[in-house]
C-alpha cells in the first residue's frame, strides 16, 4: 500500500500531468495524419524523454501511443485513409458509415469502444501480467506458424463476397513480402540489382499508397466532390453508444480479450489484433451480410481489440523484457535508460514505478474520452474544406509520411506505385486489405515455417506435437474445412 500511495504521488504532480496532457495532444495529431504512425510518434518522443525522470518519460510514451491508435480512426472514417495500421482493418466499414450519413456513429463507436477495450487491457495487465507473459513465452515457431496461418484465413474472410479475388490479393501481399534479404537464406530476392530493395518494401509507404493515394487518384479521375463530404453537421458523438453497449457486449468482451491475448504475443501488436478481431466479428455475427456495407459491429469489436492490445503488449515487456510490438521495443530502451530494467525484479525493487505506469495507463484511457471528442469536433472541419484544396494537402502529408520512414525518396516511389496498384485493384473488384495483411505476416510465415522444419528434421507431424500448436492448427484447419462441409451438407 505504501508503494501504491507513492505511485499516486509520482503521477499526480503538475509536471507529470502536463507531460501527459501534451503527449495526448501530440499523439492525437500524429495518429490522425496518414503515414505518421503510433510507432513513429513513440520514436520521435525518445529524444525528449532523455531529459525527464522515469515516470513522466514512460507516461509520455504510454499516453501518446494510446491516443495515436485511436485517432487513426478519424481519417479512416472521414477520408478512407487509416492514420495507423491498426485502423486499416475496419477503414472501409467506418468510411461507408460516414458516406451513409452517420459519421458520429462510426467515430463515436471508435472512441468509446477503444476506451473500454483499452481499460480491459490495462486491467488484465495489472491483474494477470505474470501468467499471460508465461503463456506467451511458451510460443515457439510451431505456434507462430499456425498463428500466421490463422491470420491469413482471417484475410480471406475479410475479402467479402469473392474469396478468389481475396486469395489473389493475399498472394500479392505475400509476393511483396518476399522482396529483399529478410528470408532464412539471407539471399536477395526480386531486387533486380536495386540496393534500395535489399531491405524489402516498407509497410507504411505501401499502406499509405494503397489506401490514401488510390483515393486521391479516384478523385482526380472522377473530378467530382469526394463522397466523404457531408453537408450536415455532426450529431452527438456519444449518442447511441449505450444502445450499442447493450447490443454488442459479447463483441466488446471478445474483441478486448482477443486484443489483449494477441498483444501479449511478442511481435504481434495492435494491427494484427484488429485484423483478426474484425474477421472474428464477421465470422460469428448474426448479420454477416451487413459487413462491408457500413456495419458498426465490426468497428465495435476491432476498435476494442486494437486498444486492448496496447496493454497486452506491455505484459511481456514489463515482466520479461520481451517487446510485444515495435512500440514496446522502443519503450524497453527507455526503461533501461531510466534504470527501470524490465524483468521480474522490477516488481520487487521498484514497485512504486510499476504502479505509476499502471495508473498512467488508466489515466490515458480516461483522458481519451474528452480529448478524443475534441479531436473529432476539430476534424469535422475537414469536411468543409474544398476537395480541390483538401486532396493536395492529403497528398502532401502522405509524401511527408512516406519520406520520413527512412528519410529516402524510395519510400515516396513505393507509395506512388502502391497507390496506382490500389486504384486499379479497387476498380477491378480486388480488396486491398488482404494484400496489406500478406505483407505484414509474409516474412513471419516464412521464418517460422523453415525454423519449425529445421527443429522437426522435416517431420510435418511436429507441427501438431505441442498442445498450443495443435489447438491453433485444429482451429485453422477447422475454419478451412467448415465452408466445404456446409456446401456438402447443402447439396446433400
């Protein structure tokens, strides 16, 4: 109890509260600009934390990250341009809600259920961190292989009414992930003698191009006012949220639980949690035919999942020093700089600092409600900007975001090529989302598959030799077989 009271004293100081508030505004701004991701927001904060004590330094990272993950939903709903990869899974759903004249429903659901999912993840982090971290550590290459295959299965479910086009889109993403040196043999593939391609094709410029540049190209070819423009003002963002909470409690709990579990797996992160949660929501929905037409159920579950994953990602980071995602990898470096070395001894040697981190997590989620509401109110002014002015500004931000990834024009070139590809894919009816997921998981699939084969000496039965791997494998294969069985039963 003494450590807990000390932690409250460490957090509720004017200096720390000002840092939290400024970090929240910074995170909202960065997350709302397509291309400037939550990871980039965290990386840019690191030099600033050099001059801070431990608690405000970690508080700045935690708060900015939580805000950036949510604010990525704002350009998703208004412009069909996800601010962060975690928002990409349900971008089309939110955008279609806006087009149908219900932007307050899309943004309100994103805000409220992000907060609820985030609080769920923090509670799990506080209560069950050691146990969940121990489970995550039991994941070997066999479990990761099946987890990736499960993610690919989700991509096919996301594809919509035409699974064949969804599969082709996914295979395109896998092909893109093969570029470069990141393969078990370390051999250059599909580089064509270009040194820039040795490091592979970066996800962020690719995502900006396929989602944002394709939309700019669509506007340029149609030469009409974009469909995202709405003449009437926003309604009450919080209106109808209680009804959604009563209608979708199972989806909220399921998304929060899945997000926390996926976040606790090293290397997974909020974006994978959002993709998997959206696919699960569609799979178990009573109204699956409404998905892809502007249905709020997918936003409820995925929005809860991506913020819950933030708390989950800190579980292995704090308990064992293993990053759950790229953000916590940066945060671990800050912890070491501040002599808060992550590991089991941290809970014994500096319990007040750990409790302070927990309090900051809860404070950041609660602060998201008023500041998120303000951000939405400010963002709606975007709708009043003439499209001929707005589109060049969006293009400018996209170029800046793509260039800032590696301070190279190559990222801008990737963005433009991906934009043209995304434009024609959508015109011909191929979904973009599976391509992005294929790029995210392609390298991991290859690494885990070959690593597993080496361990098993080529014996494929070993992929089912471990309890967790066998369970994941059975679930994945079950999802593959279920549509075939249904078709056979219908014929019978």
